[in-house]
C-alpha cells in the first residue's frame, strides 16, 4: 500500500512505515496532474481516492483502476461529477443518500460509510462535563450550542449566516447561552467574515466563543473535540448539503443531540435531535442544495434548550452513532467491498492485473 498526499506534502517521498510510502503533490491543485504517474510508478492494482470526484478528468481517471470513495452533497448528482465517474472502475459512496443519487445517475456504486473511534468519542461523567466546560471557560448553567464546521466558500455551505441570524434571536430570549464556533473566523478561505457578521447582527460578545486559531490550523487532538461535545447541549449543523458530516456522528457518539439540515446525508445521520427544512438553491455546479429555514433553526434551538440534559436523547444519540464505529464499518462494509474488488482484479477484469496495491 502507498499513499498520495494530494494536500500538504510537496517535493519528496516520505517513508512512513515499512512498505508504505507517501507520495507528494504535483504542480496542480488536487494532484490531478500526477496521480496517474504515481499509480504507474507503484504498479497499483487500484487507486482509492477520498476526495471530490469532479477534480479529475475522464482522460486521467481512465489510466488506472479508479475507485473513488466520494461525497455527494447535491441533488441530483451534478453532470460534471457524472461525466468523470463514467471513467471510474468502481465508485463507493459514503452515505446512503450518495448511493441513491449515484444509482439514479445510472452508476453501480458500493456503500461504505465513514467510521469514527467510539472509544475516543464517548459519553462522559458529570465531572468530565464540568471539567470540559471549565477548559472552555463556560459555566455549568450556560446553554451551549456548538458549530464544528469549515468556514470555506461562498455561499456558506455550512450556513453560518443563517445559523448566526437564528442565534441572535435565540440569545435575546436566553441570555444564558453561548455559541461556540469551532472554525476559522475570517474570510481568508473565501468564507464568511464571521466577526463582521456577528457585529452587524449586534450579537453580544459574551454570546459567542471561537476556538483557538493556532490550534485550528495545526489540528486539535481528538480528546479536545470530545470535550467540546461533552460541554455542548447541542451541535448546530444546518448545512446546505453534506457529503457525510463527521461531527454529526462524533457529537452523538458523545451523547450530544444535533440540529441538522434535512437534506443530503444529514437526514440519515440524525439519531437524536432536530431536522431543519430548507429552500432549494441552484448552485454553480448545476444541482440543488438547500438553504435552511431561519425560523426552523430558531425553533430547533428552542427545542434543544427545552430538552437539555435529556438522558433519553443522549442514549438515542449514542446508540445511533455506534453503527458507525470504525471496527463495525470495517467488518460490515470495507472487508466485503474490498474482497469483491480483489476478486475482480484477480480475474483481470477491465485492466490486466499488476503487482502491487496502492491506496491513494
């Protein structure tokens, strides 16, 4: 097995373990210019990409056995994505929604959901919750909603403007509340200038908290994220569309209910919480996403406030998330799918068998 780091590594090949090398980015963003050469260099049986499919071209994708493990966050599948996937050897969707949209487009996908470490993301004791809040400088009696979402792209796929509009109204009714934003605050990644938006909405400073910007760039440890979920009364994630939505499952694994957009993969991942309807929005890629209802976000926050501390919701959240335990996903989904792929490769289907396997 070899790895292609198409983000964050350039100019060198790293040996990370015996028999495993990490190959660097080429000259173009996303690595589309070099992925086929890497595959040829290692004599790859298959190339599994965990990435948006649209960044590749049919011409490049047809040079190797391409197994795209991909998100689908639009309805229907955008034509641009369909055009590229026609060259795929075996697409794998990581949501049931994505699987359905790929089938509607005439493809024959397999399904393997994302998995999480449920021994890392797990419920805590009352003492652990208090400790988590102390580290975040949040009082025991404060109602906490958290957004764990990338502030990237315009319009905001994560619905920051809509979420903050609703928070303005909610906090006016409940001054004992705080919204924790685990994201980059500024517009540097073509996202929203969140401090400006918060100022324009006249949301009090004490009603908003941001994560540490330095740690947000280099990466927080998993235990920190667990503490965020333990400290939270609800995860707020009313996105316009999600390919999956790992924080939704992570939060619920910790016993934290969620507010999600009732669209794409989010609908199937809400085990305990509230689904927000939305208005269809035609995006530049030629398919629909969904702008969440402002009033529905506000109503969902009110419901979360009313039910905070619910052991029933916490239990339902944990039970639902356990289906996405990484070991369960490996045994139930990955092993059968990879065995099927191995059988096809061994049979020499589509391309002649070669010597080594590469997972990129």
